[in-house]
């Protein structure tokens, strides 16, 4: 089974932009994984196409493969 990683990231970013969100975060797995690179690229291009700024401080990557999404979200909320 394959996944459209770039398209998935793009659709997610576009959806949030259409909902008028301004400071959009991103939670993902290992930054160096091919799938995550593709999803991030799609997401960032969607923000660019919507003329929204990127906020890299709001992007959380699971660097060691151990952190769950719940922990990543907790870390992001501490930044807000």
C-alpha cells in the first residue's frame, strides 16, 4: 500500500487555511523519514499558497521515535 504523503500534507494545510487559522502547528514523526519530509513539504506549500506565514517553532518532530503525539502536543502548548 502506498500513501500520497505530499498531497496529504498539502490537503491538511489547505484545510486549516480555509478555516481561517493563522498560526498553524505541525506534529509529525521522525523529521528525516521520507514520508515526513514529503508531508512537511506539502503542508508548507499549502501555507505558502494561502499566503500564510510559517511558524517553525510550532512544528514538533519525534526525533527519537519514542515520543507520542500527546507529548508533542503538550510541548507545543507550552510554547503558546
